[in-house]
C-alpha cells in the first residue's frame, strides 16, 4: 500500500511536514504493539495503525480508520497547544 505523499524519502520541499506527519502516525500506534515495528517503511506504520484500530476484529473498519487518520493526522496533544505554553 502506498500513499503518495507519505511514501518515499522526503525531499527539501516536504521535509518538515513529512517528519511531523510520520511522527503523528507513529504516536497513534497502540503502545502494546509499538515495539513490533521493526523497520522504517510507511506500510509497516500503516499496518500497525490498522491493528490499533481493530483490524483483527473488524478488518474493514480497521482499514477505514487507519486510512482516515493517515489522511487527516490527529491534532497535537494538549501539552503542545499554544495555550499550554
């Protein structure tokens, strides 16, 4: 599975945005399975997100939630909001 804007090494134009997106997606992986991510490919992160969102219990819903998150990353944690600084 390849999502155009997330696959491949970041170039100078997308560097910071790519790194932030990848970080947000990695943080969304459930802590109990995070240690199972052995490589650095985007597909591995997306697979673990699908597992986080219920792939084993309801495959269609798990994939749909993963795809929705990878298109629209979650907002930063409250501790990172401008009000908390």
